[in-house]
């Protein structure tokens, strides 16, 4: 029964809207079971145009070992059929960049892969082996045993069982053709198709970019500008500058003045921002001749000496010679992460060794929170700070951010420490307090933390029992070294008795996608300090190389023993009533004081002075709350690292201090930058910031208008054009021309040069 994929998954896939078809077991083709044997399935392509019914599935699920395919029509598959792992990853990254970040990735024979998208207008997909667009009239295998590997096809992140078609990014025929063209340029010569696509030979200019002043002036006279749209206006300006350089500024100003919409300052700023590299006189001549211009034979059109004809595939050949790094911006400042030693390092290393997509930053953040919970009420600093940490790990969907949470669950359960694990969700503020009253040192690992925060931080629309979660988290953070006094109730009937908690240690590790997290915040969350208590750790490598060695894992016995030792306070026998069974003020708790070495103490003092200076400089901004928590969070992280190195006789040394300060400060500074870029209090501000981030994320190469439209479908045309115009006018976004195989394309890019 293990191979009866249709019987197990067919009905659920139909409920999700997938056009499923039966696949002949042991093959990759549609089939039917007739008269005791498998045969080819005629007419399966009808499912490219209509949904599959449950009645059909009920028939197919009775066929022995029936596998499942997906008919393409509304569904589009991007098939990367290469066996070079590095190249396969680069092609996948390019697809996600150009077509959208799909949650569905299917692996058959690794490193070959297939990405799944949807389309609103079906089309026939091209094939340029080893790359293929599976569109209308095609299909791909979704659930089956691969005929080469003998193993089931793998959906390593999400799968069609949990993701509906409507949740996929939308692609167009033009968009996938553009990806295919760019992807072909990345292939080594031995993998390239023997014949270039016909479309690559069209539209290539056969003359130089430069023109003469007289010819350009005559051509402009035939190009009206009474009510030209913004994109076309920019294109003509770019062509004019490409043809004449700065000598064309007066012509552009005069031509722009023909429009009633013309603003002198806007025109001047736009001209200054133009950086044409692949557009010039030919574009102007073409537009003018379309409108009836017939240049005098004696008029000199070309502003340079005659040149050799341009090879029709010059655009593609140029792309082949351009490394992919030049098309993808890199962060301006990466955090130089050094994995520490001791239990913290061992736990992080185990997470990385067992992860399909290793995420060092997220593994480390998760380990810090996990050890912080085990240390709760057992260790403290000389200033009575505790190990209660709040950390959020941010990474794109499908990047492996959930793995570390799974490892923590497994380790705690196998070590007999499952009581330290809180639930995956927090239903109310009262529920949070009940959990901590039951287990005063506790770790909550929350998936989709951005969605949780969106509800908990919305005081206008969310019910009180939800918003109380954030309030209680904020108060518990500062109560770890003392007593948390519970709420008083009018009706004290035993169920509503006040619940006091002595030295609670709440640790929170949340994971989320960046868009969900930053969109959930408002400036009030920054000012009131609820966000400042969190260390926001955003990965700097959303899609790291896959670890092919992952498989069945077994927790290292030595690591399990070390976790137990930390939970026992290093084997120290506490004084007082520390049974772990009671939490109120009658419980005696005597945590071990972890001393700080003199040089480490001096380093913390220097940090305090520096933070004080920064707070004075930042007075009146919303960022003071974040700066004010840097030293406290750094001391907590240093405490966890010191205990992880030596649970029996820990000392916070200079190495612990410098490492913790560097870690916390880097991500505090990055959080401030992200807040400036992303956090908004109204739709207008939010749309401007989202547009800027969309453009910035592409990097120095810039983003075309078509791609920008596809990625900003939350805006209508008028809103989008107004935002672009205002960003260009403000000098935050510049326009440029980018060479393509057919014709130069207008692109937008941020003035700061891309993502940082």
C-alpha cells in the first residue's frame, strides 16, 4: 500500500483544486489500468483545461500502485534538468528572482528540480534542453516512486497537499521566456542547445547609439508629448541622452514642456538620473518614422564612424559572459558569524549537519533560546540578569527556517526535558500565564511569528485576550529576576485566584518570513519597547546550498547528557525549596551567580557608555527603545555562552562578552535599518516602502517595469505610477536602460545601489 499514491493523496489534491492525472507506476507518463495491465492514457490532456473530479479519483485509486501527475494549463512547471548541483541552485535562484518565490519545489533525481507556478492565461511552454517550461498540454509527476532512484519524489518544503494553486506566484508567457533566455546564458557551452531560440535574433539594433543633433531634433518633432505616459516619457528621455549625452538636455526640456503635466524640477531631476547604456538614437528614429518622419537622404543620422554590424545574438552572448554575481546584489555588510564552543556550539553544529538547507544564524538563535530556557532559575549574572531571551529568526519561505525548531523538540523530548517545551501556539494572555505557572522556565517556539504578531499587536481590531499576549511577554521579560504578580479578579472562586510566579524564565523563539513580520509592525510597537526586547535575526543567505547527506537522524548521546546537566544547574544542589513543582512566592530559589572576569566587566562598561551616547543622539526618535536593550541582551547572551562552555563553574570571560556584544549590536543596527525601510502606520507609507524594498531587493541590476508590476500587484496602475514618480522625484530611485536580446528595457534601481 505504500505506493498507492492516488489512494492516499488523490482526493485531498482535488479538494485543493489540483488537476491530477494517473501516472503509470515506474514511469513518468500518464497511464490507465485496463484488463489487468497498465497502458497509455489517451485524452489525459483534457485535464489541462478543466479540474479533476472526485468521481475520477475514486476510479483511479483502485488501480494498483497508481501514481499522481499534475496536468499543466493553469499550472506551470519550470523544469531544471541539470546534474551540476551549483548550477541547479543558480538556475533555481534566478527563477525565484524573476518569476516569484514559489513555495513548491519538487526533487526527483537530485540535484534536478522543478518549480511550480500558476498562470491566468495558458500558453505553450518552450523547451531548450536541459531547461523546459511545462505549460499547456504538458504534465509532471507529483507523487510517485522515481524510476531511476527508486525513492519517492520529494517536496522538501511545502507540497501540493498543503498549498493550493491560488497560493502560487503568477507567471506569464513573456516572463518565463525571459527567464529561459537568462537561464540559457548561465549554461556552460556543453549544455547549451545547439540552436538559439528564434526570438533572440529579433529586434537587435543595427546601428550605433549616438546620433547627430540635427537628426535628433528633427525626429523629436514627430514624437508628440501632449499626454504621454510616464514610462514612455522616461524611455524617450533615456534614448535622447544615449544619443547626444548632456548636449541633449535642452532638447529634452523643450520636448517635455509640450505636456501640461510637465514640471521643470521633475524633468531636470529625471534627466540627471538617466544612465543609458543600451538605448539611443535608433529608438528615437524608429518612433519618429512610425509617425511619418522621412529623413532627408543628406541628413547624417549616425553620430559616430560606421561600425561593424551587431551580431543578432549579441545580447545573449554578452549575458553568457556576465557572471551571475553581477546580476544579484550582495548585502553590503554581512555578519561574520563564529560558532562558539561548548554545548551551544555542539547543538548548533548538530542542527546544521542534519538540515537540508543549513542556516547557521537561525540554528544559533534557536540554540540560544533553548539553552536559555534550560538555564532558567539556575544561573544569573552578578547584576541579577537571567537567561530569558526573545529571538525572532527571519528567512524566506522554503529556506529551511523550521529545521532548528524541530531539532530542539527532539532533543528535549529524548533528554527527558519535554516539560520545558511550551505549545506551538499561544491562544491568549491568560493561556501564556497558565503555562508559565505550570512550568516557570519554559520555551515557546512559534512558527509564522509574523502572523501571530500581526494579530497580537493590532490593538484596534484584535480582542483583548490576544493583545494581552504581548503585554504579558513584555512584563515577564523584566520580571525574570523577581516576582511576577498575577492579575486580580473580582470573583476569587479558586479558578480565578491570583497567580504569582517567582523568577519566571520565559524564552521565545519565533520564525517568520520577512514580509509577514515587518508588515505586522507599527511604529507604536517600536516606541513602547515590545519589539526592543526581541533580538531580530535575519538570515543573510535565504537559500544556502543543499546538504545531500541529510536523512534519518539520531540525537548525539553526549549532547543529551550536557543538556540534562545544564537543566540541573551543573549538578549543583540548590538550597531552599527548589523542587520545580511550585512557582509562587513560598518557593525558595537560589540561582548560581556566574562571575564576570575583570576585562569582560570593563568591556560591558565601555558598551554602556557608548549606548548612553547613542541614546542622547537618538533622543526623539523611535529607536531609543532598541538601543536601550542592547547591553541587557548582550549580557544575557554572554551568560548563555559562558554556561554552555562550563555548566559547573561558569565564568563570563572577555571572549564571551565580545562575541555577545558583536552579535546583539549587529542585529540591533540592522533592525533599526529595516524599521526605517519597512515599518509604516498607514497604507500610503506602507506602499511606498514596499515599492522601495521591491526595487532594492533586485540589486544594482535593476528591475524592469513588467517585473515591478508583477511583484506589486497589491497596487493599481494609478497608485503604482504615482509612487514610482514620487520616488524618482525624491531621488530615491533612478532609471536606467538594460540590454536584452530583443530591445533595451527600462529598469528602476534604488539610489543606494541595492540591498544592504
